[in-house]
């Protein structure tokens, strides 16, 4: 069974079951290793640039459009 098949089956589940499944998947991501100091520093720098207005946030739809444009050039 691959991810596409799992997703397809999961989308057929009742809402409560989908919610439970989603929470367990997210919980499994939280069990990852701690961030390295370098990665934490990068995240802190990115957050600081965003808070200062140096970097602008974009919607996921806009990000996907930009990626599609880059990949189709």
C-alpha cells in the first residue's frame, strides 16, 4: 500500500476518524529529533526577518503557483 492509496482510503473515513488519524500523524512528527543549533538559528533568523517586514508571507496557493512556474520554464 502506498501513500496515495492510504490517503484515498483515509478520505473515505468518517470525520471523527479522519480527525483522529490526522492528530496521530501530526503527533508522530512531533517525536522527531531535536533541532540542531544551526537549524534553530536559521529558523530564528527567518522569523526575525518576517517580523521586521523584510520578508513577506505568501499563501500556500501563491507558493504552489510560483513553484509550478519555476518547474515549467
